[in-house]
């Protein structure tokens, strides 16, 4: 029967003294295990981010919201003209035209033109004729949108907003 | 006849019986043993315990609210699948298909009505169920996690309702999607005021993810359809499975420490209680805390779940079906005009359970739609971790203060809601008083946040007065319930065209 070298005997190097049951001084397996764990975790994380990228549309399928309209001949100054099916109010005064969007800046309902300005049916915001907020929860004034003259008509682009107070002469 | 053939014939004759035995392995539940295997041998039933405490079976413990909720969900599941045979998730076509279901499809109208009423029953039952769990302090250790799962189930239920009423593509649907998507976008109210929207725009991202476009259209409808018929029901089923299983793992329904003494011995006619003397060491004794099984009565005053618990559950479920069918026979689910992107209804009202929220967003989109609901959910989620007391567990309105405290909190909750909403209705709010005020101030200080602040302050006062977190929680929960009820009432009944206040819908101007 062969005898294993006596533990602690002077001729055995220190590294051989450790029993296989003792913990290793450098947790090599722990290191490999942790590395594998973190590699898998980060792979899953990045894969999830990649999956989450899918529902965020890159191309918006919305149609152009540019249209041409003929203003009524007798549009009194300060009275809003809302082209049918559009969410924009056109004003004409002293040879100048401008357009105020009728999409409420609060939660996107369509405001209705009234004697004093605009009223929102959903949450009761009120706006003056120039779109500024007079009451209710709307955080900002109604947007003004781009208008350009085209002969006797005007071209309105609901999709493009302009600074408040931008008027165009026709 | 050859022996092979006769064996074959014998097997053929026995096939139905063997198929039955292979499916139901334990046979009819006639003994304690088979009643147990009836439960844990069945994947669905084993979410239940084998034995149920008699306290759990008392009507006043739960009022069956959890089972009502789940039964209503199962009804919507069945009727929902039936509706999907004809529903087409595409704008305009969707509206026509709902009209087909209503007027042409055999029993279509009845099925849609049942679907709608079961969904309403589910919303009511889930809210009452949460109130029950709160007032009996059922969220306390070891049930904290299940309280959180319950909150997630509440959110999913409301999400299912919201995505559901969008699908018909009528006026209600169209404007609800528009408003919902803009609430998702409302963090812009803050980022705009801070002028950082160009760099940091979570609101815009949320809206884009919800609508799949910058406008409400076909992309939005298919997304809501997907959420309604696939994502949310799946989430609900998974969460519900954990919720039920956890009840068992957390030691059954909550009950007072002295439940056994208060119940006394089971009435003589109770059958079965505990019919067989254990042949060997009673298995549950090893895992259930407390004394070992007493001869002649179930361990810890329990009775077999089959039949006691399952018959009670089946009864409640049948009652739920009856109520939904009854409502569906007489009251039709609404369908408004075809969606018109140019003209919202005036007033444009959400279904009743969102009208409290609509009243809040009419003060501030961000605080009403995201801020305050977020604070409420955070508060609800923290309750089980802040209230580590033991007094009153399992008792209705248990804890310091008890029922008188709850009644006083109802007065405070309703009173302050009437006061704050009344001031806003009668005198307007900051914007009317100081037209130049910055938006951020209106967002932070509006009737909704003021009310939230009053409730929080009252709750802290109660914590100090009673020296008990539970007292503060009782006050806060009651106040929020009252605030929710009052705002819902104002939103449903007292708001008219342009969301103005009217004492009665009869006073609405003709337009």
C-alpha cells in the first residue's frame, strides 16, 4: 500500500498541503461561473433591448396634412373659418391670413370655435382667438400652423407649426 | 377465437373505463384520502389547499369577491373568444363588424352584452376585493407579496377594460385612444416647462409606442387589439395563477389569531369534517405549524376543500354568471356613432370607472393621468411594508381606531374632496386667478395634488395620534376610496358640455 505524503512534512511544498475539501485560495470556479452568469445576463439584456426596438415604428404611415382651401369671400375679421374635415381654424384680417390648430394642447381633443375663442369639449380648456389659454388644464397655447398664399387660395400644412403670431399677406 | 383476439376485444371493451381512470386517477372523492388526491392530483385545483379553515368559508371573510372577479374574467374569456370570430381590427371595418355582431350574428348581441357586463362586474369586484383585503389587514406578513400581485392584477384589469372599449372604433373609442395616448405623452407637460423635451422626451416615446404612429389610426387599433386579446389576458392568467397559489402558500386566507376559539367546534351536521383516523403520520403535520392533528376534528379547525370550498366557489361563480346574464338580457352594451376624427362628442366621457381620472386630468394632464395614480400605486405598494403591526389582523376594520376611525375618515375624505373640487368648480383655479402663472406651478398645485396632500397630512396626523401605522393606513385608504368615489360621481353626473358643472344633465344646453 502506497502512503500519501504526510501533511506538514518538511519535504512537501506548501501548495500540496491543501486538502481537496479546503476552499481554493483563488475561487477559480467562482470566477468562471460568475463570468458565464454575467455574460448570459448581458446577452439576455441586449437581446431584450433589441426585441423592444421592434414596436418603436421607424416609418410613420401618416398621410400628408397639407391642403389647399379657398377662403369665403365675406369672412368677417376675427371670425374663424374651419375647412370641413380639418382641424385648423383660418382667420383673415386686413389682407393677412393665419391658421390656428384646433387640436387641444391638453389631451388632443378638437376644440370648438366660439364667440370668444375656442372651447374644448373633453376637459374644459378655454382659448382666446389667438390660441392663448384662458382657462382649464391646457398647458400651452394652441399651435399656429404654416399658411402660404397660392393665387387667390391658401395652402395650409397642419403638420408644420410656426411661431405664434406668424401671419401671411395674400 | 384466438387468445390474441380475445385480449384485444377485452381491452377494447375496457378502453373507456381505462381512459376515465387514466384521466381521474383517484376515483370519486368519498374518503379523506380521495378528497385530498382530488385536490392535489389536479393541476387546476391544486392551487387550493387540500383542507380549508372554517374561518375562510364564512361569508363575511371574503364575500366571495375574489371568486366573483375570476368568474367574471372567465366569462369575458369565453365570450371574448366568441366575439373574435367576427370582429375585424381595422378602422371603419371594425365598426361595421361590431354592428354585424349586434344586429346579424346569431346571439352576437347577447354575447357582446355579456362580455361588457362581465367586464364591468370584474372592475367593481376587483376594487371591492382590494378594499376587503385592506380592511381585514390581509396584506400583512406573510402576504405582502400577494398584495403586490393583487395590485398588478388591478392594473391589468383596468388595462383590459381600457383596451376593450377602444375596439368598436366608435366615437367613444376614437377619443378615448386620443386622450389615452396624450396622457401617455403628458410627461411633456413637465419636460416642456423645463425646456428639455428636445433631449429627453419619455412622453413622446410612450405615445409613439402606444400608437405606432403620430396619429390615431390602423396602427393604434391593431396594437390595442393585440394588448386586449393576447398580452393582457396572458399576463392576467399568469398573475392570477401566482395569486391563487400564494394564498395556499401563505397559510390560507387571513384569519384572527383566536379564530378557532371564536368558531367553536364544527356544528354536528357539518359533513365531512374528519371522518377517518389517520393510518399513518398525518402528512400535513410535518409542514403545518402548530399542534398535530387532533382526532375527530381536522387539523387547525379545517374541513376538506372538497366539497366545502369547491361547492362554495362554484356557487359564487354561478351567481356571477346569473348576474351577468341577467344584466345582458335587459341592458345593451353601448355603441356610439362611427369615429369622427374632426368632432369629439360634447361632453366626451370615458366609461364610469375612468371618470374620476377624467376629473383629475381636467386639472392637469400629467398629475391627473400619471402623477397621482403613480403616487396612489406607490402608497398602496408600501402599505404592507410600513404596517408591521399585528393587532386586528383578519378582523374587519381591525387595528387601532377600528370602525369609528374609518367612519370619521369617510367624513374627512368626502368633505375635503367636496371642498377642493367645489372651490375649483365655483371659483376656478390658479390659471383663472393669475393668468401669467407658469405651467409648472399649475401642474404641481392643482385640486388633485392639493387633495392628495390633505389626505397624506390627515394620515400622518392619525399615525401620530394613535401611535400606529395601521391607523394612518386605514385613514388614507378610506380617504382615497372616498375621493375616487366622489370624483367619479362628479365626472359621471355633474359634468356637461365643455366639461362644465351642471346640477343635473337636464340643465345641459341644447346644441
